[in-house]
C-alpha cells in the first residue's frame, strides 16, 4: 500500500510538472485554476485515484466518487507541502537586485 501510494504521488507530481511546463497546457491551467498548483493537484490526483484505484480511507469509508476526491485532495495537500518545504530549504534568495 505505501509503495503504491508513493508511486501514485510521484506520477501525479510529474503530471502536474509537465502540465505547467508546456505553454499550451500552462495557459489552460492559468485560465482554469489561476496558476494554483494545489487546485490543479486536487483534480490530477483525483483522476489518478480512479486509475490507480487508490483510497486512503479504504477500511473506514468508501463511496465511489467521493473517496477518490478525498484521496486526491489529501494527496495534493501533502505533495504541495513537501514541495513548498523543499523550495524554501534549497532555493536561492536574492536580495537587492
């Protein structure tokens, strides 16, 4: 389960990266989600939850569409927080340019 969830998170992160990398898809993302990677991630991870059959609430709760949306939202938030932490730790800050 943990390995599958990790693969699911990595595939979603790479998908979001490529959706934001190319000009045509980036314009669509900017128009629909106002450039919000967290919002985009909810929909990407929810769609991937159907493909990967991921459900983080599998023992407690299952409703066909709602479970995948919850899984996508939670995963998007976790990946977003990891990404922000990585950027803040390893980014270069330029002062007075």
